[in-house]
C-alpha cells in the first residue's frame, strides 16, 4: 500500500481559543468545503470534538458521485490538536492531524494528511491523475476560505 502525504501551514489572525472554537465544531466542515462537493453531515451528536466522536456525512468529490464517509475523532487536546480518521469511505487509509500553535499575531495551523487509495496499481494511477490534485484543490479552497473568515475582516 502506497501512503501519500499532504501538509499545509496557515497563519490565522485569531487566538488559539477562537481557532479551536471554529475548527472543533464539525458543523464548520461544510463552511470550509467547496460547494461543488455537496458536503452534508448526516449524523453527529452536536458537541465539540472529543475522542471517540463519530461523524457521518456524504459528499461528491469526483464526477458528482455521492460517497458515504464515517469519521472518528481519535485524539483531541483542547486548543492544541486533534486527529480524525476515516472509518468507512473512499480511502483505504485516511489519517488527518490538525495542530494549533500560538504566534505573536495569532495562530499557526498545521494540517497533515496521510492517505492511501484502494485498488493497488490502479489506485496509484488514480492518485497521480486526479486524486492528489483534487485534494490540493480542496485544501487550497480551505486556505482561501479561512483567509476570508479570519484574516480579511
């Protein structure tokens, strides 16, 4: 299994507490996901993130095909970091770490995703042709949306 990595760093003009308040709410996933992906949460308990929390949703990442996704929050330390992992969904492996660090002007946010695709050789081809670019586009959208929400006030 080939595991890929995407890492992004963004500086946010907001305190760690403000960032945590926003990013620890699964409801805000829809805000930072491109509209054309038709992201929709179907089940979560309405609470801030905590270890063991399950979130189920659907989205249409490629060609308008609806995909069911189940995420679990495996680790969460308030105002510091959390990790979400796919339990069911399109990837054979998905591990997403979110870190928050204080800076002189706000917060440094670091996202690190490790992922793998099913189907062996065909999955590697799919990653090269479209998946890695789609993920880069999604994270670029998120970066721009976060910029708009926090840095262009």
